[in-house]
């Protein structure tokens, strides 16, 4: 997913400033970013994986809004996933957080 991080870097998005930048974007620009992200995810998900040790994360470990929606809580779940996955898995699959934004026209 190096391409995804390069996209964020080109957009000058950093974790510290990401929410402020997104708040200033037009709906068209947000849709363009989401389309770019989806393209990168789809291109990378079609690559063959040669591993017997894969882990599929549920919604909570993927950073979903259940059981908590606060950023700190969601980040904690992702951190838990990363710490466990680095020990036990070669490949980690998370739920795509951008799917739900494909059909939204107004942000």
C-alpha cells in the first residue's frame, strides 16, 4: 500500500492536520480523493499472496465506529491489530473504510 501513503503525501496530508484539510475540501475534491483511494486499494487487492499466515480483522479492529466512535478509541483498536498482526501474520486484511462514502453526494 505504498501507493496509498504516497497519495496522502502528495496531498500534504499528515495525521496531525488531516481532519483540518478534509474540512476545507469541496465535495468534488473529496469524491476525487475517495476514487483515487479506491483505485489504489483495488489494484493492490488483486495481487497474489503467497502466505499461509493471514489475518482478517473484524470491523472493530479495522478501526470501525463500533463499539466506539471517538478517534482515540478507534486508534487504540487499530494499534491492537497492528501489535498482534506483526507477531502472528504475514498478511492482514482490514475492512475497507472508504466503501461507505462512495454513495454520499454531500459531505
